């Protein structure tokens, strides 16, 4: 049997399967590996929210929350497939998402305060603590302005500043360019899709503006055929809410075929920003968590 299938025009850029958390030593470990430190505690709490969202999302999608129903199109050979929801997507998905974002962003800020305290060799006063946060900038000149600010210039030494610079959005592009690699993609594209860029954008929206809208999204649509087929699929327009057109199955009107059993793998995604909407929501959060715990925090807290 032949299988035909269509994914949306742009694949997600982030893996959707969470990787195991790196084991941390709890005896005789350096200060930055203390499992009770604020940055690891916040990161662990974020993972709990991500795991909870993953379980609830899977339950929602696998328990008959939606059906896809064919109907005749506006011309022969065209079949419209419309999605019908038996229950709305719970608003709790948006609040759990916001809790995960908050804890990930907070883990970075706590780490910044931790390295500042280590650098100055004392606890920070209230004014210093308010000035101490983890910067996320895709433009190096904005990072220069951050460190030059009088309220925090004395909180980060040269090695601390370099460690923070080395994990900023665009770091991989800058590293490869410095090594002499050619034919690199546009730097702005890497910055736009960087997990820290997305964390900053999504966290600011959730904290200051509104809940993020979580919506159904087709990860894959496919059908079987016993013989070669000229059928094609054309996507509908998102968002794929209750009653929306998922897509159109286009047949050759001169050689009609029986309607196939259409299979679809639904995901939950955000409506925006565009770089975040490319990826299933649990995978998006998991990639942020993995980037922060496996790359950002170790490099910032333990610069070599």
C-alpha cells in the first residue's frame, strides 16, 4: 500500500522529545551545582510544569476531543475537511505554559545574581539585587550597554561578562564566523529562533500582556492508496479552531477515486510569535529547558 502524507510547509526547528536531565552530583560538588540553589530549583520546577502540560496535552488529544469530517467542495474532485472540537482546549494549558516560562526566566536571573555575589565576594544589597538580572540580547552593542550601566558595572567581572556573552542568541553564528566558516545562514534568523530569544519574548507576553493562546495544529496528514494516485492536499488557514477548515483533498475530476480514510496527527501549538508557532508547544518548552540546563547555566556559572 502506498502512503501519501503532508506536513505543514515549515517543519519545527526544535526537537519534541525531551532529553534526560543531566545527573548532578550532590556530594562535594562546587557551589554552582548545589541542587538547592535557586537556579536549579527554578529549572526543576519548570520541568515539573512541562511534564504536567505534556501529560494533559496527550490526554486531551487522545481522548476524542476532536473529529475531522469531510464535506463536498465547491467543485468536482474537491473535498473539504473540517475540524470539529467536542470540548475547548483548557485555559489551564496556557497558565501551565506561563508557569514554566516564568520559572525558566527566573532560573537565569537567579544565576546572574549568584555569579555577581561570587564576584564581589559578599551578599548584594537591595539596590544591587534590583540591578542584577540575566540579559538576553541578540545585538552585541545592547549587551555592552547592559554591562556599562553604572548600577551593575561593578557586579560582573571580565570572565563573568564573557561567559554571559558566550550564550547569547547568535553565539553559534559568531563562533563559526570567527572560525572562518563561510556560507552561514543569516545571523538574524539564528537569533530569531534561539531558545533564549523565544523565552524572552514569550515570558514578557505572559507576564505583562496576556495568556498565550494554545491551539490545535496538524503535525501530519496522510492516507493510504492501493495504486498510484494523483491526489494532492492543500492546507486550510490557521488557527485550526472548532469548525475551521483543516484542508482540501484535491482529486482529478476525470478520474474520481473513493474517499480515503484520512489520518491526522494533531499537536498543540502557539499562535505566535512566528518562530515559536513552528513547534509543538511541549517540544518548544523542552528545548528551552534543555538549552538552559545543559548549555547556558553550566557555561555561565562555571566559566572556563
